[in-house]
């Protein structure tokens, strides 16, 4: 690293670390890489998206940071996932073996060439017969075919290696996505919810939490089948995704239960948003593919809570969950508190 590069790296370090401390970002290698790239302004698209998130939320949730790292930086970084590491090590070993075999064949072929030319000089110097000279030439042709076959094998191995590398990159992307997203609904998963809620609880801002649970979901599964139940989950997830704006994030909390984190909004505003979602879900029509029947009796119950000064993630979740239970107990398809 030359002096200019060192000065630039030092300057970025002095900018990135205070920003991470300000927004309570964990000092992990991936987070540092993300914020170093941000202050370096090396990827304008990253800066634009992160600026929007900071402007909307006032901080960057852990799951969002992981997703930004994946989208803009991870393709350039190394991975330490054991399975991928083992596959790469195996791949390198196979290529190395092929290279060693080919180099060994090449070395042997070089010796044969030297020997063949020595024999050809012997033909010239000792006036050997045509048959003896042809024997030398035949041997040289035969050995050249062997080294050609060895080289072709190496090319095949390198082509296979290229395909394997492409497969491993795809696998890595899938593994990273599975760590943050629910495969059925396409929403962020429970792990992402826990990380984001913990980050929000450390921020000095108003936060509300909404829980919603599909009413009589077991009836849908029993009457129409589990595939229809999956369709209902996907339909509600899509409705949540299209409704979430201004920093509101939706998660599949588990089973037929969903959660929404609503930053910068009071209980009253979050409750109004939940009521809008309730009526939106109430208007859903989901088609049963087996019978082509349109099922329109889909509703959900909601529980809403706002972060209090002494709240922990557990107490906030408990309070919102208790309100959800009250909504179900009072007849479902409603938002609590009133």
C-alpha cells in the first residue's frame, strides 16, 4: 500500500467507525466492510439506498445491513461457510492433481523429445537405416499423442471447475438468502425480526410493534388442504409487502403469525395502520385450485404495542402478543387495543 492509499484508508476508518457507533452497528467484518464502502462512496447505488434507510428509520436494521452487504459487497468477499469451503478445497485439489499429472507428462515428454532428437542425430551421424530412423519418428509421434490427450484432459477439468465455481456462487447466494428470508412467504424471517427488533430497542425513537394472526387457519387446512393454506399465507404476505412503506417492515413470525415493526410511529398511528391492513385482508379472495372456488372468508386479528421507556424486546413482544390474544378472544377480525 502506497502513502496515498494508506491516507485514504485511514481517513475512511475515522469516518466509518464513528458512524457505526452512532447507529449502534455491531463491529463485525461484514458491517465494517459495508460502512467503509459507504464512506468511501465507492458504490453510489449503495450510498443512495443506505441514505434512504437512514432518512426513513434513523438507523440501519441488522437484517437490512446484511441484505445490503449481500447485494453490493458479498460477491467480492470470501466466505467461511464450512460446506462451501470444503467444496472449494476439493475443487482446488482436483485441479492441482490434474495440473501435476499434466506437468509430469509434459516433463516426461520433454525427456522423450531430447532422447528422440539424440536418436535422430545418431541416425545422421551413424548412417542408420531408413527403418531405424522411422522407428525413432514413430516413437516421437506416439508420445506426442499421449501428451495431447493429457492436455485435453486438463482442459476438461478446468471447464468442469468453472461450472463448479458457478454452482458454488449460486449456492452461496441461496444460503445467505435462507438466513434472512422465509421461503414460503418471501418475507423476512424470525431471525431477521429478532435482530431488527434488538437494534430498534437500542435506538431513542418511537417504535410500535404489530402482531397479526390468520383467523381459523386450521379450518382452511382441514377443509381445503395444506396447499391452500400455503396460498393464503403467500397472499397475505404479498398484501403486507405492498402496504409497508416509510420504513415499516413485515416478517413471518411463525406458522400463520406475522409481525410488523413500525418505527417513528405512536400506538395510535400504528393501530390505524393495522386497521387498514385488517380491512385490506378482509377483502382478499383466494382461489382453491382443486375446485376453482373463490374463498373470501379470510380475516386476521391484530395486536399492537408501543415501546415504553423500560421495555426490553421480550416485554414489547409479550405486550403485543397479549393484545393479539385479546383480539381473538373478543371475536377475531379486529385490532386491539381499541
